[in-house]
């Protein structure tokens, strides 16, 4: 036995270390014999033991503009557009409300997505977006609250969207309360219309006339009205019916 006090301390420390090593080896033997895992014995969850691993989550990560967003899938980042609805463009009435609505409804969510068109003319995948376990349609909600308007040609006059827009118009919600002609905004799926010099010159020879929009309900709207060329109706220079209370119809306000 060591007589030097320092040697005695070293001897005791080595003995303790050897004892701990023996206990640890004995515990590993019991684990392998009983079929338990280190997570069961030491109380470490799989997420803690794999702390260095990153777990992937599919979701909408970015809103580019109203109705257009980036969806992060397992392998790709895909830019998509909501089907059947269009929104005001930047610097136009209702744009801020539309971008805020899109961010509130879509950011950091994992909706059910149905592909309606692989790619439109702007290389966007056109999709129907279903939220809250499929019970809430993003496009229909935007149309019914007056945040956007129905692209009836794209949906082939899809019934629920048509009814939602009629309700928003009747209640004068959102964009329908603005005295702004959104008809000048091109549909996101439409192709640019070329204008030839010959066509422009020929138009200059005509005397300009004011064309009124008469809806199937007999309401008369003048150019610049938010209802101008909306829904069913026809253009005429001699309208008959009831004047619009917003634009004045035949009598400009």
C-alpha cells in the first residue's frame, strides 16, 4: 500500500474510475441481454438523440403577390397561383388588403392542393387551395369578401364562385366599393394582345362614341364603373334600363 499521501490520493481516484468503468460495462451487458435501447435506459427521446438531424416540413413559405405563393415540397420549391380568382395589382385600390389576406390565410400552412393546370402562361402552377381540413376554399373566400374577383373563363363559370361574387357585389364589399375599373387589369392566364400599326391608324378614323354596359338585370354602367363589363350583359350606345347608382349610368356623376 502507498505510504506517500499523494500516492494514496491517486490510488483512490484510479480505483473510483475503474469502478465506474466496471458499472458502465455491466449496464451495457444488461441492455444487450434484455433488448432495451439506450433511449429507454437513459430517458433520451429520439428527437434528442438525433439533435443534429433536420426534420423537413412541407408548407407555404412565401407570398409573392396576392394569390401567388411559393410552396416548399420535399424535393422542390414550387411557385403556384390560386385558381379562379384575380386580385388588384400593386399601386391599385385593394392591393394592400389582398396581400394581407393572402399572407394571413396561407403563410406557414399546409393546405390541401388540387392541381387545375400544370402551368399557365407565366409558368405558374394553377391550383385549388383548400384550408381547415378541406372545408374552406381560398379562392371562394377571397371572392365572397370582395378581396378579389372571379375569373369565370378560367373556371367555366363555376357555380359557387359565381354566387359568391354576386353576394359580394350586392353587399358592396371590398373592391366593389371602389370606383375603379379593374377590367383594365389583364387576367393572369391571358396572353398579351398584339396591336398592329394598321389597326391603330384605322381606329383613328372613327368618331369616338360612348358605349354603355347593360347587364342582364337591366342596370346601365358607364366606362370606369367597377361593374363595367362584369357578368352577363352587352355593350350599346343607346342603353335602356336603370342607371347605376355608383357611376350614374347615362348621367355621369
